């Protein structure tokens, strides 16, 4: 169960079927026994084939009804598969990108939590615990962001699953980290505690207004694929970076010290363990006055 707040301050409890299922899979012995084969490459491949098949169209209408998705915001077309529907494009104008140079914007729809980056910083993504250096697998790069902020955007299955660059600038090469599944103390009779590293991909954006920013996409269990567009010489704020295929997933940003101040409601909610619901392109923070160059 998650506590979430909208930007007006109204707090609600969210307890989706997906969240309950994943919590059971990760925290119960029987669930962990089932989980092990489910994340193998062959099962993920079969799941992807199914969700991209014509047969999967049968899942679309029940999903829309169950999650009360307003389809008037999206392109009107005949979807060829569930994955075609899941990666649907939103209509022009349905999301407004705040273009003010001082406005730091959300890369996606989702629920955001913000953490100060220091030696004690740790956070949870998909029921796995990470440190900044651990999720990057690069301690030297992580140290450059000490004193800054880490932003975790949790996407649910009913969210829009395309994401953007949060500012104009030049992007580094992409770093891809395959997912790893660990079983600890696998002796007979043990509880089978697990630790799972999700598949993830990140790059460093040398942005025009906020200095260096790390943007990372984290894939979900099973067929939650990351589908990024090729790296370009220069990107614009609001330009689409890519999308997730079927499965709720996560976008992570890291900003360096003295560059961005999170909006007060998001920072306060995060301290209280409450996620804040945000939309792609809306302001979530402000540039700290000073040199905005790289």
C-alpha cells in the first residue's frame, strides 16, 4: 500500500492489484519460489511475444475499464496488440511542458519521491534496496552527485509510459546494466530471502539550465522492456527519450549539489514517506540561482 498526494495536498491510499501481487511475490516463501522461473529470459521472451500478439487485444478493454483510463487523451486508432495499446501516444496538448528556464520538470507521469544524496542515502525500487553507487555501478560517478538530489518516479500500469528529456543539452553514451536475481542462503528449510537487481539503462545529460543530470530507466519484472530512441547530438526539453513496454516501471533522475531545489510539497511529502503524483512536463523543482552552465 502506498500513500500518495496530489499537488493540492490531498493524500490517498493506493492499493492496486499489481502492488499486492508483487508484494506477495517478494515477501512470501511461496511467492519467491514462483518468482525464480518467472524472471528467466525464456519466460520474459514468451511474455513479450504474447503481449505483442493479436490475441492480447482481448486484454485491452477490461484493462481500460478496471483502471478507468480516459482514452480521449490518446490517439484514436485500432490497437494491434496489448503492447501497442500500452505504448500508446498521448494527444498533442494533453501534457504541457513547462519551458521556463528556471523550471525543473517531470520526465514522465508517475509518483515521485526525492532523496538527498549522501553516504547514507538508500532507496527502494521494485522491492529491491539500492544505494546511489550500487544502482549506477560506478562509485566515482556517484560521488559527483553527493549533496544533490535523487528523484524516483514510480510508474503504475495505468500511467502514460513514454518519457522525455527534462532539459535541452547533449547526452552521453548509454550505460546498460542487465538485471540480476540473487538467492541468499538457499539451504533446505530457509525462508529464501531474495535480492533482485532490475535491468536499467542510464546516460548523463549535460543540460543547458541545470548542469549535469543523470537520467535512468529501470525495467520491471517479466516483460517490462526499456525502449529508448538512439542517442542524438543534441536534445530539446520535452523531446521524447523513449518508452517502457508492458509492465509498470521507474524513471530516476540525479541532480548535482547547488543546481535544483525540489518544490516544497514534494520535499515535505518525501520526508513523510508520501509519494507525490505528477504529470509529464510539469514543474517539480526550481533552478538554484547562480551559474547555470555545464
